[in-house]
C-alpha cells in the first residue's frame, strides 16, 4: 500500500510555479514534451508531471528539466550557481555539524 503525503501549500505553490516556468520555456524553445523527455532521459509522462507541478517527482529530474530549458534557478544565472553553492557551503561550515535537542530546563522552584 502506497503511503500518501500531504504537502504544505507553499511547497505546492513552488512546484507548480517551477513546473509552469519549465512548460513556458519548453514551448518558447519550440520543443514538444517528447523532445524534452528525450533530452533529460525520461518519458513524456514524467515531463507532464513536472509541468503540472507534481511534488512527488524526483528533484534531480525537475532541476534537470529546468536547466535544459534555461529556467533560472535560485534567482541567479546558471553560471553563478557554483559560486552560490560555494558560499552556502562556507556558511554551513561555520554552523555546528550536529543539532541537538535543547536540554529541558528543570524547574526546582517548589
């Protein structure tokens, strides 16, 4: 039995927005769904799910479709993505590697 997962409205809005951007870019390029599918190594049905914003679609596949269609990711040009990733990793290096639950404070005020 397949488990269902309910997504937050913001998640659904984000996947729907990215899917619409990919569909728009694909059509502006003059490609059919089958042509995009061939370029990213999936079936046309997967492209249809991406363009509908189905949140269960593999993130790598969705991002591959976006890159192939020229959709900007994270608000930057594709050439800038490596430097954005480097800056993000530098910030991550400053944070603790593990996050622990805060120790519950015991009230000894009787």
